[in-house]
C-alpha cells in the first residue's frame, strides 16, 4: 500500500476516492480516526492510499484530471499550516 495524497479536507478525499473508484481503483483512507484524538481541529492530515499495483495508474489518473499537482500542493500547504 502506498500513500497517494495527504489532506485535512475530508470532502476532497471523498471526491478523490469517488474519482478513483470510478476507474476501478480501490482506495483506503488512513488516519481517519485520529481526528477524535486531536479534538476534530483537522490538524493531522488523513492519507489516501492505494495498493502498490495501482499506485502509478492512480497517480496518472489524478495527473490527467489536473488533480495530482493540486493534491500534492494542498498536502504541503497543510503540513506547513498555510492552507
């Protein structure tokens, strides 16, 4: 399993999941329950992961949709606290 995207926005993660599911790629959201421990302030990013065999295809699909750069930028911005 490889992490494809990190984000503190559950709506965006849900959108990316739906996009990948439409192409037959199963996704897993990791760290979902960490929000309970952090007090639901969205400080800890959730990770969208795919099977290693699907990683390149998933990355390519997001890039073709213009979302891979956006997702990477959002992940970096979230980690820096400047979303």
